[in-house]
């Protein structure tokens, strides 16, 4: 439905995608959704970029998807929910990845419904899932993504960070 490319040096923008068409809408599309739907796994990993998805696929993890050049949108979350009730967000381990996780909390709250949620994994020791897999291997990655943070905990952290919480109020 479209094309995407990544520059091989430090040029900006880092990713270049096809323009929007009647068929291709970046804000509604999840890269590799067609592959992830075929997976027998009961989990989905939502990561930041398609290079992460390709990297995971190379390691036999065929249930990863990614937004294309946009932050995770409500439409993309709902697309993931059509396949699994609680996808795992595995954004980059840097500050931008942590901000993306916090933004996803804001995106999911207005559309949250019973039976659906998001889980989060924060990688340490590598910048992104592709680098983590190269550095630590598939088994370690699978172990890390099994230890998730529920949406409610990230929401609490987002709203209490840098605020006094010594009283229930």
C-alpha cells in the first residue's frame, strides 16, 4: 500500500514514506500487520519503527508491528485491538521512547474500553529492540518482554512524577 525508506547517514528526515493516498493512511496503518495476524502467538509487540519489526522478524519474532513515521495513534491502537486485547508497547530505551510511551497513555485513555488495554516494556542496555536482539539475543529479549508494566501503573507514574504522594489525595 506504500513504501518506506531510512537514510543510511545522519540526514534528516531519518525516515521517508510514501505520500498519503486513498489506500495508504500513515495514521491508520501498522507496518507488518499482515504478518503479525498470521502468527500463532497471542501477543503483539507495538514498537517505534519498521526496522525494529524487521529485526524482530529476523530473530523469529513474527508478531511485531509499528506505526509508519508517526507516533502511535488511536486508529493504530484500535487496529491492534482487533487482533489482541492487550498489545505490548516496546518503544526505544531512550528518552524519546519514554516520551512515546507517555504519549500513548494519553492516546489510549479516550478510547479505552473493557477488555482492552496496553502493556509496556522498557529496554535497558540497548537503544531499540533491534539493537537489543543483536546485543543480547532472542531468549533474553523474550524474557524482557514477558516482564511488562500495565497501563494503570504507567498512568499513575505519569500523573505522580515530581509530585508529593505522601497523602492519598
